[in-house]
C-alpha cells in the first residue's frame, strides 16, 4: 500500500512503519528526514534501540510510537531464579525438564521472521553479528557457529519439542500456558495473557533478559512501530504536530491501557499508573533498554529470508551449522556486493541465482527425459489394438486436466509425514522400515517435485506422440514387416524417424515448461527446504515482488527467454534428419 502511494506522486502523509522498514523506504527517497524536529534532546526521552532503528545514513526518519523486545519467560514455581547464561540454562534443563510432559523451552522455530529474531538473540548473546558498522558481513564467525550449534542442541537433546519447528508466537504461548515448558522466548504481550484470571499460570510466571554465552551480555531483538513523514507532502509541519501528539506520554499511556502497547518513552516504564496495572515493567525496562534493532539495511527482506531458510534447515537437521553459516554469509555478501554493480557483474556475485540455476537444471534434466521415455512407452501401448482402448486413452488425460495447484496440494499431503498415504503404503509393503520426511530433506523434496511433475505432465507427452503415431501409414508398417524387420528394427528404422517432428514439439514444450516451473513447486515446497527446490522462476518472482528489484528481475527474465530460445533451436537441430535439412 505504501509503495503504491509513494510511486503515485501523491503519497499518504504519515507512514506507520515496522522497525525493519526504515532503511528501505529512506534509501528509495520516500521519507522526509526528521532531524530538524526530532532533535537529540528529544531523542533522549525515548528507548535508545528504538531511536537507532529509525536512523539511516546519519538521519532520523522514524519516531518510535510503541516498543517491543524479545525476552525469557520462566516458571517461578519451578525455577527459583532465571538463568543468565547458556551454561546455567543447560543445567536447569538437565535437572528439571522431563519431555514429553515438560520440555525445557519453547520458542518461535517456524521458517519466518520470528525465527530470525530468536536466532539474533543467540548470535548477539555470543558476541556475534550479521553486518558490522562498515557494512561488512561478519556472520561466518566462531560466535555465529556457537549460536547455531546451541540452537541445534535444544532440539537434539529434547529440551525443545520437534514441533517447535512449526511454532509461531501463539503456538509457543499456548504450549507454555498449558504447562508444557519451563521457559518460553516471546514478546511482552504474552505477560497479560498469562496473568488473566482464567490462566492456570497466573502469578507463576516471571520475565528476565534472554540467556547469553558466558563472558557476553544479554541482548533482546527490538520490535515495535513508529511514524515517519512521506517526502513530497504539502504540509510537513502539520504531519509533525500529529507525530508529536501520537508519541506524547499521554497518548502512549492511552495505547498501553487500551491496547497493552509497550511505550517507547523511557519515563513511562516507571510511571505509577502504569506500574499499578503492569508491575513487571520495572523488569521489562531493564530488558528493553538493551534491545537491539535487526540489521538496518535496505536489503533486510533478503537478508531475513536467507537467515530464515538456513537457520530453519539447521534446526531440522537438513544442514550442518558449519554449512549453513557459510551459505548464509556467501548469500548475503552476494546480495550486498551485487547491488553496487551493474546487472552483468551482479550475475557473477549472485549466489542465490547460481543455486536456483543448479536446482532448475537438475529438475529439468531429470524430469524431461523421464517424462519423454515414459510418455513414449505409454503412447506405443495406446497405439496398439486392444479392447477398451478409448477408455484407457481418456483415463491417461486425467492428470493433465487437473489444476496444477490442486494436484500439488494433494501430493503435498500424500508425501507428508506422518499423515501421508505414501509412507503408509511403503511401510506396509516392506519397502521402508520407517516413514520418511520426504519434504523436509533436500533430496526428498526434489524427488517429490519430480515425481509430481512426472505424474502431471507425462500425459501431455503421450498426447503429442500418440498423435504422431497415428500419422504413420499402415502400408509402411506392413512393407517393413514383409522385409523381415523385427519390432526393434521397425521402431528405430521406421517409427522413430517418422515420429521425430512430434518428438521435437514434445521436447521443446516440456523443456520450456520444466525450466519455467513455478506453480507446482510453489505449492508443494515453497522452494524449500533451505532453497533446495527453489527454481529460477520462483527466484525471479521473489526478486521482483518481494525484494522490489523489478529491473533486475526483468533482466533475468530476458536472459532466461534467450536461453530457452537457444535450447529450442538446439533441440530442432538435433531432431532434424539430414534429408529434412536438404529440403
């Protein structure tokens, strides 16, 4: 909505921004600097982390309206005092957790922004970082490795349930409120819910800064929203006066009492009226004063995507911490360096592009030959004379006639573990000892994608080749048989040469479709796990519509078009016989 407004030339005057939006909007020139109004003296009244989240290239573009921070909830009835370090946390987990009845911790482990917030708290708590002040990627470090290994240990030791890989905030809160865990990583909103009159944990929960490695300090991930002014507004002074009102102590107190919003002004954490209803704010103040913003960078959406995918892969056991760390650092470096170069140089730096090209080539080179061979075999069978041939021919068309999205969703459920029918059948007939997580491993997910595509598009090849077989004159078949040719000789010396024009059409269409696959994989795997099935078209889509780099996306699309044209000419060349070229 905001981007459309900015591009229209008549923008919405006030921009209500999440902490991660500032750099992107400011870099694009869509925001008005607020330095002349939001002076250093006024900034001192606000939470330092929230102020820094609104600063980009030395200018302030956002005034914080409400704050937020990740922190540790703990059961005071089970743990006398909260752990401060990883070692103290591990000791409590070893001593007090009894999975599956009582886990040690629940957190946000699903592949989404919440997982990035969790990972950054471990990373910062170990003394690491993602990008330093000079803009250098520092993720691939001993501290980063320690953070990933510690998170992986939570799953391996059973201190966190494996189901945490599908947890967002509400799932973590539900498990914690049901007494399933000693600790929970979450945001301040959870306190109010846990202390409702009907809550079984009312009065039994405490909050503390998130755990950190020995020798380092606790850091919570900053959240919250703020207001900025769009560049080009007709009355910026009036817009600023509204921001002054919206961020005033009175307005923030109203937001707190009516919506439970965490204030962004420091003084309100010690306000008697707020402390009367929220006595935990004395402890919360210490936590939020140490909050740190996620990387303030215009390309944060891409950085976040990279972190989400590979941290999730580590938790799932798909990637090792060492492997994931190197891939994340390389991908982020390619993103940051590539933006400074022209499109041609960027191709060499774009690590994500190389990886998606590899996936696309693998998918195409496996699926197309299999579909062609299977389609040719079925077409030959359907071309023979037998009873009920018309019914079989119609049945073969059913997979091709089904909508791809519906079909992909069906295969997603069939490959699912533990609910899928494929695992159930393979275990019952003895081909598998135990169910496989098809869609949770790179090789399994690629196999599932190829298998689903094979089922869906082989009928297309059958239709084309069957049409070609119907054009071969019966007289020629009889003549070559009279000459003593056997089935193989008839096929290679008569059938296949006459079928080549139809083979050419089938191969060109299938290569173009397979190389440009989007809908099937998007529904089946979303390109995961850890980008293992992310194809070129999915990447181009994300570049254009998620990262707002339309120019680069168009450039990649044009290159892709020329590549497909070249491959099509190559197929025509290889499937054209000598006598055809001479005509």
